[in-house]
C-alpha cells in the first residue's frame, strides 16, 4: 500500500483521483482548504482515506512516510481565479513550493497538475509539449496561466537542482460528475442551462474549439504518468476537437432539451483553438482516451443526475 498525498483532493479532479487510488489499494491523505472543493465530493470515501483541511499557501507537514504527492490544488475555473486572483498566484508559487518540499523530505514521486492554459491563445496547432505558448501575462487570465507556468518552472528547478523525482502533466479540458454546476466552464454551464430549459449561452460565434476529456480517462493518464519515470511535460487530454457550437448542440441532444442557443461577447484573451498533441503520452505511457464526447456526456448525466447538474 502506497501513501499518496493529494492536494486539492476534495475538488472535482482530486476527488476522482482519491477514489481511484483507494480502489487500487493505496492510502490517501487529502489536503484541501475547501475554497472550491467540497466535502460532498469525498463523503463516500472512508477506508484508507484521511482528510485534512489545510491551505497550502502556508507550510504543512505529514509525519508518516509518503510515496506520492499529487499536487492538484488551485482554483481552475475562470469564475474562481478571477474571484481569487492573489490566492491563485500564491497557490501556484507558495503552495507548489510547500508541496515540492514535502515530496523532497519524503523522497516521494511528485506530480503537478499543470494545464493547457500554459499555451495561452496558441499559434501552433495542435499543441505539442515543445511549444512555449502565447500567453498575455497581464491579462485577466494571466493570474492562472502564469501561476501554472511558474509552478512548472519551480517543479523543474526542484528536479534539476534538488533531485526531486517530478512529473509534469498538462491537463486539457476535462469534464464529468462532480463538476460544480456554476463553475463557469462550458460543459457544466451548458448542461445546467439545458436541463433548466434556459437559453444556452455560447461566447463569440461558437467557432472557437476545445478538446474535451472525460474524467475517467484523465485520471488513468494521471496515474500512469505518476507511476512512470517520465520527467518532461506530458499532455493529457482528448485530441478530438469540437467547436463550442457543436458542444452546445451535443448537450441539447443528450439532455433532450428544447433550449435555444444564444450568443454573447467573447471574454478577454479567450483562446480560439485548443487541442493536445498526445504523441508523448502514447509513446511513454501507452495512454490515450477511450471515451468520446457523446458517451461522456451521457455518463455525466447518468451518474451525476439532474439535481447535481443544476446545482441542487
């Protein structure tokens, strides 16, 4: 039994990761300040699970041996990091420093959940890990983008100069049960609006693209990377690309909604295209997603249920 520390473990991804690690026979210590996570996400986890309410921008310590540190903590939705800009920057800097220090102390394998946002509004498509990105550091999204870019730099510095065994994962748009109905991202927003019979709000003309990865696939890729010997960044996401308008139409179809689709102004610095090159994940991890969009939307609706998806 390996002991795994999961920062942000009560969040959307963190709770699914914790659940899967426990199912694989590991012990999980979940660290979360509950700013965007929820105890409801982890209330079903009992055996081999411990919750500690901690804000990792302050130093924190684990006395028992630790084998893996999965560093997922951070506001991740625009609605959250625009509400918590300074805290987002502190989690990316102080929080990552403290999590890396924990891994160094215990000689644990460290995985940081970075993001496709490090590529910004990309000028290379699809995005390979070798692409350095096109980010506006002083735009409203910069507090998240630059926090993650700094966290990546800090992680590699700990690896190169402190000998910490690190892994670096760049996550592309992920969805599934336990996403908050009002977190501002496309799929939970569209599903909530569709199930309530309200107009579905698409930004711009809906031609901007995203690639959507179902949470089970994402977690499988995350664990495969953590249990590998890979140190360089690895994209984990679904390389099948959809326009936001196509996504809205798929949500209407899956939910059987009669909602109309309406268009609103595009947010500042909103990327026009986003699709991962997953060649590295295929080669080094033997990983690629199995669940495509329609099946994933159907599973989300079935597992989460209408009440959760509309925020009740």
